[in-house]
C-alpha cells in the first residue's frame, strides 16, 4: 500500500511539474513572438521614415542655389507624375557651385517593391550631367504617390507651377507577423514646400 501511495504522489508531482513546465514554455513562446513582431514593425517604421525624410529633405532643395551655367531649359521641377518626381537640387555639403547641382528622381519599382532614387550630378566642366547613380531608399514598399499643388493649393497647370508636394509612401514588414500570420503595413504622408 505504501508503494502505491509513493507512486501516486510521484505521479501527481510529475503531472504538476509537466503542467508548470508547459505553462512556462507557452509564456516563453508568446513573449518571443511578441518580441519578433515588435522587431519587424520597428524595422518597417525605420525604413519608411528614413525614406520619407530623405525625400522631403531633397525635395525642399528643389531649385535652390543652382549652378549658374545650367541650360535655360533646365527647370527646378522636370517631371511631376503620380508615381515619379524628377527635379534639380543642390547638395549643400559641397562648396564648389558647379559640382553641387544634381538631378534627382524618386520613383516606385513595383517589380521589386522598392523606392528608388536616381542621382545625376552636373558635370564638373559645367557642360552636362554625368551618369546616374541609382540607389534603393526603402524595400518592401507597396505604394508611392505624389500629389502636386500650386501656390494657391490647386492642381498646377504645368510643372513650373509646382510649389507643394504631398508624398504618400506605403510600406510593409519584410516577413509575416508571427502573432497574426499576416504582413503588417503602414502609410506615411508628408509634404514638401
């Protein structure tokens, strides 16, 4: 009888230890999934904010302090469509005027879900643009759109009338959220004047 009593006590102890171990394991898994979820959302937010901040900073310099020997046909805003914006800008970190004028394009590469930036620097001789350098500002981009306004807040008649740009950038996480099983996404909106 005493053996059965010890066996029953041991069985109960093992069962309780199994329940406690399972609860601790479930808590660990839940916390790990939450941590991974927060990590991928943070990565998405940082990528989106970096891209939209870079675009805003560059667009605010459109037409500012351009090289004096640009051809007359060159305008501050060269192309303004719903999905692409091309303009002439100044790199204020370079002191030589003819070397700091750049043509910049922002556009959405839907095939690779990337926000691209082409930068073409004005040739040092001051005669033409050099070759373009293409870079990726953000990955996992699901949409990019530009809205243009004139100085009255209306749709501009021509690219020469663009005074304000509203940029909308949608990004998603690089991988699915382990908690929900879906991609998380966000849309950032900003304006450049």
